[in-house]
C-alpha cells in the first residue's frame, strides 16, 4: 500500500514537472513600462476577432463625459478592408504593413461637452476628443497586457476612410490604430523630468 502511494505521488510529481508553466499576467507597472509605439510588426503572427472583442470591451471601461461613451471603432481585420485602409494612412503604410489589424477610432460629435444640445463650456467637442483619447489609452494598455503592440496614427485620409467604412458625418475621425506583435524590441524614449510638467500648490 505504501509503495502504491509513493509511486502515485511520484507520477503526479513527474506530470506536474512535464506541464508547461502558466505564464502569469503582467503587472500594471509592466504594462505601462513596456508599451511602445511600435513601427515594425511580425508578419507571421495573427490576432483573432475574439481577441479584438476582448480588447475593445476593455476600452469601453474608460470614463467619458456623463457616461456618453462617444467613441466608436471600425475594425479592418479582413484582408480587403485592411489593404484598403493601408492606402489611407500616408507614410505609416510601410511601418504597419505587417500588423494584422487596423482600427479606425472616431467619436460622436455633440455629445461629450454638451447638455441638452448646448455646449457647456468653451472646450465643446474637444471633450469628445478627450473621451476618445481615454478610450484609446485603455485600448493600447489592454493590448499590451494581452501581449500585443500598437501604433496610434494621426496621418490619415479622413474623407476616404469615411467613404470606405460608411462612417456618418456625425462622427469625427480621430486616428487609425495598428494592432499586432512587435518584430523587434523598440527603445524607450526619454521622458521629461517630472518637475517640468507638474506644479504642487
């Protein structure tokens, strides 16, 4: 009986050693410090629609003016739409040619920064852009937590994108975001000294 127990324990021990170790999720600090604006992507790696849905669900957790959630996303994941969108992002085309997913980020105008149709302060639709930036920040951080990399691109042909994706005139097109896997390790740009950007009173 004792021998059977010992053999069973030994078998379990060997089985445990043979299993690949589960990769732990990165800490929030790791997500912040390893996120980069990546300009070279690994063409051999793909991203599924389910993974992009997880990514965009995280972006929905971002705060917005009166919980308006003005941000909208148009995902070019199929080869035809992706190829078409590549032609609409200027000089970034070659940089993100191997990124498997491109996402157009927009916001609905006249929502954030407004109350009963009236602008609540001088910023106006700037609040929509602000909320869009918050959603995109959540997106790129969640992407990094999932092992992906991103590049937010402001160079884009808005009119052509609007026509290609049937984006209504009531939405402002802000950026195109590439999502993929880095092909090499980008360096970390230096940051300004904290006292240059902060004042305590």
